[in-house]
C-alpha cells in the first residue's frame, strides 16, 4: 500500500507498492519496477562519493490521472478503472487479511504488468540527481530531503505496508541494502535499516 511522504517540491505525495502480487512501485504518476528501483539506488550509493550523481531512470508515466485508476475502489472490488484497476482485476485484494503481505516473488509478474501498463502509460527516462553535499535528491520534478529519500529506500526494504510476506526479502532488496551499507555517505549518511 502506498504511503504519504513529504516532498520539498510538491508537498505530500504517494509512494509505494500498490498490489502485493507485483514489485511495481508508484511515485504519484510515475511507476517503476522494484528491481529497477533497487538497482538504481545501488548505483546511486556507489556513486555517492563522486562530485555529483546524475542518471536517467527508466520509468512509466501516466499523464491522465483517470488512467492511473482508483486504488481504494480496486482494493474493495467496487470499481476497476485505469491501470491499477486492471491489475486488481487480475490480482484481487486477498479475502483473508492475514494474506495481505507483499510477495517477495512479485518480480515474476513483470512481463504481465509491463503489458498492462503500456496500455495506459509511456516509458520515459527522468533525470535523477544529487549534488555532492547538497543532501537533496531530485527525481524528475520531485525533490526530497535526504532523510525522506532514505525513507523511500527503507519503505522498500520493509516491504512497505503490509511488509514482506514471512519477512522474506527478495535478493534485489538485500543487494540494495548491502550496497548502501558499504557507502553510507552523503545522501545515505545515517540511514538505519533496523
């Protein structure tokens, strides 16, 4: 379930997993697979001691809010509109609340999710940048303090809300954590995975 995070540029925005059967994350109108997000965070951690970090991240963007869909209506099974609705038609919210856990094998649905999102979105590259010593991260038009940016990485580490099923994290999440822990400087200074 996406949670609210405070950006420096757009106020409160949504970020997170939106369906337990996929590793796709949303950041407002941007969508990125968790495997890609974690790999890009790893690259950022390695380069965090350089003069500056700049990279073009591949994301899917849905321009029309109606095409994103209504997450709460899809969860409750009352309306399946847009991209999120179509994902929930394929992977409904679990009947038993105990089954509401982020699946560590969600990356196995990527081919199907990619086919679905391409009906609603276009894939683009957005500039992600960090100025050395600036403790701010720009993800396209969204600017985050390093503390909030760390919270985005920690959200993925935890498996968001409701957390990883059986507390089993995918390898790509473990690799992200290990790379950050080896490079705790600049934007990753003082990050706490405990």
